[in-house]
C-alpha cells in the first residue's frame, strides 16, 4: 500500500497534469460540444471536450510540435533539429497566434514574418521541370528556377536568406454615393537584395497571409456531396454565381488554403511545415533546396530519430493534425438588434450565395462558417496571376467568416494578401461574381452599411 506521502505526491501530480491540460487547451470546461462564443477569449483555441486519454495524449503531443520552436541542425536534440536550411518561421504558432492569424504589416508599412512572398511562373507548363512543382505534390504551378516557390527570409547551415521582402502600398480612394470616403490599399510585393541573382523574367511574386485555424476538423467532417451540391460552374440558374470545387489530380476535393489547393488537414500542415519551416515529412521527403542553391543542398540535416530520417515523422505530423482538429468553431452567442438587421441585409444583398450560412457534418452537427468552400471568380482587382490545380488567377475559395470579429479586434488584416485593414475594405475589393453584392452594399444607406458591418464584427 502506498504511503500517505506517496499518495499526496500522486494527487499533486494528477492535479498538475489536469491543470496543464487545461492550460494548453486540451479540455473544455463547459459549453456546446463544437461551438464557442466568438466574443470570448481566444475563440480559435477552445477545445472540443474529450475524456479519451489517447486523444488527449495525441493533442498534447501535437500542441508541443505546433508551439515549441524548432532548431537548426546540428543540435543536441533529435526531436526538433530539422529547421531549415531555408525557412521563414521556427514554429507554427509564430504565424498563428492563439490558433488564429497574426499581424502581417507593421506600423511603418513593412512586412512582418507571417506575410509570405511566394513565387510562380504562371505561363510555364508543369512538365518544364520534368515533374510537378516540388513545393506541393500535384500542383499545376511551376516555381522560379533559382528561388523555388517561396522566398525564405531565414537560413541555416551555411545557406543564405534569399531576399529582403518589402511591400509598396498604393492608396486607392473610394467614395460612396452618399459622399462617405474610404481609402483602400493595394500592396505590391518587392524583393530587395536577392541573394542569388534576379528572378526568372516570367516569375510572378504574390503575397499570402496566414488564415485563422478555425474549426478545421469540423470542415473535414462535412461530406464532399454537401459541397459539390452547390457547384454551378456554368451558372445554370442564372444568378451570376458559378462556384466550383477545386480538385486534385487524384480527384480529391480541395478544402484548405486560399485557393482550396489542399484536400486534407494533414496535407495542409505538411505543406506549411516544408515550405515555411523546411521540415521534411512524408509528403515532402526532400529538402526544398532549388538546384542552383548549392549551400542549401549541402547544409546539415537533422539527425535521424527512432521514428526515422524525416524532420516531421508520421506520428508527429498526425499529432499536429489531431491537435488542430480538436477545436471548436467560433459562433456569436446572440446578435444585437443592429447586427441582426445586418444579418438580414447580408442575405438579401446576395452575400450568402457564396458565404453559405449553414453546413452540416456527416454526423449531423450544424456549422456556421459562412463559406461554401468552393472557388469563385473574384475579379481582376484581386487576381494574383497564379493557378493552383483548377483554380484560375482570379479564383479563390470563399473565405470562411467565423471568428472575423476576433481577428478584427486583434488588429489582423483581411483577404489573401492582407491588403484590407477592415471587413469594409475587403468588401469593396470584391469583384467578379461578388461584384453585384458589392455594388448592392455600396448603394446602402450609411445606417444599413453600419448594420451589416456590425453583424460581421460579431461573427
């Protein structure tokens, strides 16, 4: 029989473990099973409750590899020494604060680390390099021959940071019919101090900011048929909305990323791990060192671990996916009268034709991401000139709006490239299929515009 002192130690350890689980967001205190108050603290990091010790253990492991910084080889550790040789960040959490997004432009207009400068040659064919672009298996996107698919601002092991990114901001004045004025901003990416000479003449530089990681496991649980049912690529019903799913070469339906270019959460994590942090994994088993960068190719690699030679072996990659799958979706607890009026306007103006108000998972849970997860033509004003699988240069996945208010309160930006400082600016940039809804918003009275924006701010 254990002594009283031993029992006290066991109780203390148990209480400490419970406190640690609560602190890292692995156990929800109370509330709905799969939604959380959008106005509460850290709405993207509220866990779906689980009493399964195996689930909690996997989430704990996933949280560790999501939040704790990685280090470059050679290092004393074999668990986290795979960083680089080319990388932008040393942890996932550095670009996803409380599982949300992060600031991408500082007060002086300079880009911050989470704003990614990506590269492509949109007029080239995927067979030009003898294979599909290495950054993401199957992507119909050819990368720059010297710098690959993304500019790395950090390097290790003798490799060199590839450039010093900058953004040039162009003011775009806008006036409502009632005389109210808004100044929009167009961001142009610029690369200074290129370490290996100029980009290829036909390379396009485009921006991506990190999305909020809201309800990712719930999105995965929505059946393909529910999304495909909304496809109307030829606009057969004549409503001006012609959404279509992005599909992978194997037929899988894309759900994640600004252009729905990844079919599963594991695929999305694997891409970010390889491209943003230089972590090899089962989908990217080789370092993403362009052939021209010899120092990158010769840089030290992480030491093999009992789990194999990959920086992010399967158990750890799957644990990160389990961690990110286990969070609730933010949803307003209630709407004030003005916001409720705004919700009605959101529907009548046509916004809900793409930002679908309700989705249901395979097991019948109701979600309100305000997205159909389909591609839509957003017009020339937002086009980035890049194709990803079936997504054309001006096509983007409908951005889910859940948690928008939390992102606004955190000072984050909107749209794929972070140009919009507010939901209002994001709306005014809409074009293409969203043009009629944007025009209807512009024609509203000031009071009605304020009501619609109040609704968005409470999501």
